[in-house]
C-alpha cells in the first residue's frame, strides 16, 4: 500500500479579486476561497494511484483556521486523512519558510506511516512561484519530479515510478525511486466528482489541527516572517502609459478607408514594421 | 509567497553580515537543452549587464552540460551577449537536465565563487533548478520577475513581480542572505545586441558526482513535433483575438489575417478557457509574454492580465467597438469599430499592399 501526501493550498479566487482604484489596496471582501486549481490535478493523480494500487491519501495544508474548508473538500473527493498546520507563528512566511514548515509537518506524518510520494500542484495562483514543491523535496532529500504530465507506471513493490516530464523542447521520460515528490502539470487529468458516501465521511472526519509544536518545529527563526529571506519592500499599481492610442478616423469611417489610413500611418512612422512584414508575409 | 500578510518593510539601512560581504558579482544561468540554447539566457545577460555596471562588478555566465563543442560555443556566445566571464562545468552526467546533478553543480559553484546575484529563466528547467538551489543554499528567491533593479547603497536586488492576479506589482528584496536569486520570464527583458568583438575568460569546475549517486534516470526524450509547435514568444508579428469576436467561427478571421502576414496567432484567456484555441496561444500573465514588432488585437479589452503579456510590443494595433476600452490607453493605433468587418478589410489591405510591394521589387 502506498502512502501519498498531497499538499494543497487555499487561495482567494483571484478571478474575483478587485483592486481599489484609489487606494490601490486589495478588496477581498466577499472573495470566495477555493482550493488552488493546480492542486486539484495533484490530488486527482494521487487518488488515481490509490484506486489502482491501493493506498492512503493524506492531504495537508498550512494556512489560517478557515483553510480547513479546503481540506474538507479534499476529503469529499476521496482523501483519507487531513491535517491543517496552523499557527500564528507561520504568518508572513515566504516560500523558504513555507517549505520548512511543510517539510517538518510531513516528517511528523511519517512517524505514523512512511510516505512514498508527495504531490504538489505546479504552482499556486496567489503566490505563483512554483517553489514550494522543490523546496519540500530538497528539505526532505527526496527525488524531485516537476511539471509531470503523466505517471506512466508505478511499481509499488520495487518502489519505482516512471513519469513523463514537460521540458522546454519536448517530453522527458524519467524513471526514479520512491519516495519522491511530484508536481503535476495542469490538464494532466480531470478532478472527479465528490460521491455521496465521501461527502458524508468528509463531514464526519475530524481535520487534525497541528500547531507549530505538533508539526515538530522548535526553532521559530525558521518559520513565518523571521524564517523568510525575502521581504516585500513595495506594493504598487502598474504605471499607466501616458501616451494613448492614435485613433484612426476617416471621413467615411468605412472599414476599407480606416484600414488604408492605418497602414499608411503605420508604415510611414514605423518602416521597420513594413520590412518585417515583407520578410514574413505569404502573399 | 504570502505578500498579503507582510507589511512593506520600507527601506532599511542594513549592515550586511561580514560573511556575506564576500559575495560579489552577478551570474546568469545559461540554459540549454539538447544543443538548443534558450534565448532567455541572453535576455538575462542583457539585464544582468546593466545591474553589474550599476554595482561595478563583473557579469558571469554559468554553463553546465556534457563535454563537447556546444558548451564552449555557449560560453563564447555569452561573452558576445555581455558576460565578462564564464563558469563552465562539463560532465557526461549533465547531458540531460536532471534536478539532482544540476542542483549539486550549481550549489557547489555558488559556494566556491560566491556571486551576490544569481538569475535564471522562469522556464520549466529554470524554475525547477532555482527552487532547489535556493532551498539548498537557504536563501531567498523571487519568481517570475518583470523588472530588476539595484539599490546600490545596500547592494540589494530589487525584484519586481506581479501579485494578486496581476492587478498590482510588488518589489521584493532579499536582505541578509546571499546570493539573491530571481527567475525572469522569457521575453520580459529586451535582447541585447550581439557584439562579436567581446571576449572573456572561463573558469572550469568539476562536478563531484558519479552516475550511481544519481537516482533519477532519463529513459527517453520525445521532442515536440515542429508542426504543432507554437512559437508565440519569439514571433515578430502576432494577431490576437478576444471575446469581442463573439463566436468561435469568427476566430477564423484572425487566422486569415495571420496567414497573409505570416504571423502567429494569440488569444485572451477566456477564449482558451472556452476551448476556441489551444492553451499555448494564451498571451498574458498566466500565458505567454510576447514582444513582437507588431501586435494586432481584435476584440480584446486590454485587461491588465493580458496587457502585461504584450505591452512591450513595438507597435500595437487595437480594434475594438468600445471607444473607452482600456486597450486604447496603451495601444499605438486604435480603430473603433466592429472587428468582424475591420478584420477582413485589414486582411485585404495587407494582401494588396504586400503584393504591390512584391511586384515593385520584381519590376526593379
Ligand atoms: C489570475 C488571473 C490571470 C489571468 N491571466 C490572463 C492571461 O494570461 N491572459 C488573458 O488574456 N487574460 C487573463 N486573465 C483574464 C483577464 O482578466 C480578462 O478577463 C481577459 O483578458 C479579457 O479577455 P477579452 O479581452 O477577450 O474579453 P473582454 O474583457 O470581455 O473584452 C472583449 C472586448 O471586445 C470588445 N468588443 C465586443 N464586441 C466587439 C466587436 N464586434 N468588435 C470589436 N470589439 C468588440 C468589447 O468592447 C471588449 O472591450 C486573467 C485573470 C486573472 C484573474
Ligand atoms: N501553504 C501551503 N500549504 C500546503 N501546500 C502548499 C502551500 N503553499 C504551497 N503549497 C504547495 O506548493 C505548490 C507550489 O506553490 P507555490 O510555490 O506557492 O507556487 C502548490 O501547488 C501546493 O501544492
């Protein structure tokens, strides 16, 4: 039986975030929190491995108390156990401090049941760094497999895994040993629906809450703001361009006239665009 | 990164730990795979050159790969693109990219020669390596930057990146840690001029590893087929469509114009999400960053998440029926009108114009 840990993060649905036009602050009231969409590919892949080979899936998140909702959702999809790592001391963590805390918590999980695989999403939609996965792998000294588009085979007995990894000019087929950490690429699978029994089970399961001590962290200089080498020194709105578009108009404003006028203006002012077009045009 | 919980730290006067003061110089990781160099490396050298000049330190390229002509050639090219120096690590184990030997090699190099700044491309390879190296060295890493600068007084890298879904930018510093690391997306920085009169020297360093130390094996490499490769990032002309095209059939108008121009086709995120075009064609914050000579945007509102991916284009032509669409705030030329009639007219006008030119050229 394989024990798989899936790291998920609760994020604000950034499609719905608005910035206050005057104060440049984030208006987060009423913005729903969701499971980081990329993490669903990780969770689904873990569940598929469990379905195929038998296994146990633990979901873990580090976040504020309300992140419990994300874990409960994961349970309703079929995860077996859920751990919320939450402590005020974690506030302000950057990726280095986050991976430290998660790695430490995973070591605690491992005390009860050895971990064969850890799954992460490709990246989060709020942090967007794609660093936490590699960070956890390095701290736990695990093989790191990023941007995995498919898991070709898992040999539970030999503790071997073959995967396809997206690289810049093609796909790498890699074979490695378990335990390992995988970050799944988007579109690699589709999340299943929650089943009624799983929903009921999710509602009944207690999500474990671990504070810093339970997560095995003694040294507070390694977590939260203190444990973060990076600091945000400035937050600002992108500067608006001062020059607005030259609006092309003609007497008739008929399409033919408008585009004729556009081409004339553009080719006069930007002869290099014309040269470029002459190079690549197919007529 | 949780910018949300952090108060901006403000400018701190900082005494750098004396052990960190030894770190000097700027490094750029020269990325290549299977003989193909990723041009983001040159873009980074161009930017790195500016930073190095501000700090008054040398700029170095880091080339890792299997022994052979390629690595030497890449060092040479690195000099042409602005490097003063190259660190070269050659070993058969570095033939294909694998996390373990590259992380080991890069961390060893950093520990041996101590650069104060290390820049990598925000590619699949660059991000995999950067995250691993930063964690191993226990230093700060800022991902996906769109702008780099230096606070010369405290020798601090000011790494600016979009945050909160691109609505805001934030500047991140790594104060009391070295090296300061950042990844930058392809095409965000301008390509420097190649200057073949430049040269530099090479420091070679051995990878202290043997194959049996490396757990992950590469069984196979399946190259992408050229026919379905989308070369949006490096296209010189792009025609893009947005939701203003209304129906999937109308997207054909984009393809037709692109065909006449020999252009690549791009799109906004909603069109990718509704399956009108492949994900590889999305331009913007969660898609590709492009900087063509000409970008034609039809039925695109110009939302910030789209804009950050394309506003470095030389000339932007926007077609939108709403005179108040945000895209007109930053486009070069605007046509207020219906994309469904303007696009065919534009295709025709370009066809005629370019055919004329060709005829003239032949006549001469
Ligand atoms: C975290 C996050 C990441 C994102 N990443 C990206 C990204 O990478 N890339 C991206 O593109 N978007 C991204 N978005 C989405 C972005 O916010 C916008 O929603 C999107 O760019 C809008 O696409 P659009 O311009 O096609 O559609 P709309 O905003 O709906 O604009 C359509 C435009 O067409 C015009 N129009 C209507 N009819 C016609 C007509 N007949 N002729 C001409 N014009 C017409 C309208 O006036 C309007 O301006 C992201 C959003 C979030 C929250
Ligand atoms: N606070 C967190 N709790 C659990 N997992 C996380 C957390 N932050 C990041 N991750 C995992 O790391 C991946 C990469 O995150 P990021 O580096 O923020 O882009 C995510 O897709 C998650 O799988």
